[in-house]
């Protein structure tokens, strides 16, 4: 059985939240993502702006997550840039993408992104995401997958720490 055959993608269930919060805590401890820290984790799985939320299972266990949301909550610089390309209704924001650090490198993140892109094509929405310049591995992955760099801006976290950030648009 190949690695891709051991990865299953399905909609997120409410009962997934405790395990996802623990996975996200592990990601945060290792990489500092997300920069808003552990107090923000539970809210990531309760957004009223979600179009769809997906989880990856690896060999039957929760392994990763991605959510697609209404892009209107993105930073105003990103929203203005998107609105100059097309109506906001033609976009979805890819957020809260993460994979359990113990099993990264097995194609789980790529499968989640692929499923998100498929959803976008079916719904007629181009995906947009935001990434901080400190997350160089993520930037390399998005650029390798053909995502187009958009606007640059400064993201400030809840502690007042500033980060350089970029928006990326999915391939057309």
C-alpha cells in the first residue's frame, strides 16, 4: 500500500476538535504556527465563516486539517487586492492548514490542499491564503504547487509582534 492510499480526507466532525487542538499545539510548539498561540486554537474549529472544513486521516488517525472560509475576514490589504481582480464571492480563504509534525513529509498537506482546490473548482471559487515570511517551508510548498504571490503586508499578532506576510492565490 502506497503512502497516498493510507490518507483519507473527510469533512471535519465536532468530535475531532480535541485531537485537532492537540495536533495544532504540537505544530505550534515546533514552529510557532499559528502566531496567535494556544488561546486561539478552540475558535479555529468553530468559525461561522467556514464554507467547509476537512481533516486528513493517516492510517485511520487524525493527521491534519484545512478550512475554507469567506475571505472577507482577511486583512483589508488582501481584501482590496482580491476585489480588484474579481468579485469577493469568487474567492475562498484557505485557513488553518496543518499536519501532525510526527508524520509530516508523507503528502498529507498536499492532499489537503488538493482537496481544497477541488472544492474551489466545484464551487467556482479561487483560493487565497496568507503566509508569514518566517514560514519558509510553507512558502516553498505553495510556490512549488504553482500558487501566485499577491500582496505583502505586516501582520500583527495579539501580543503586538509584527510579521511580514504575503497573500497567495491558487493556480487557475
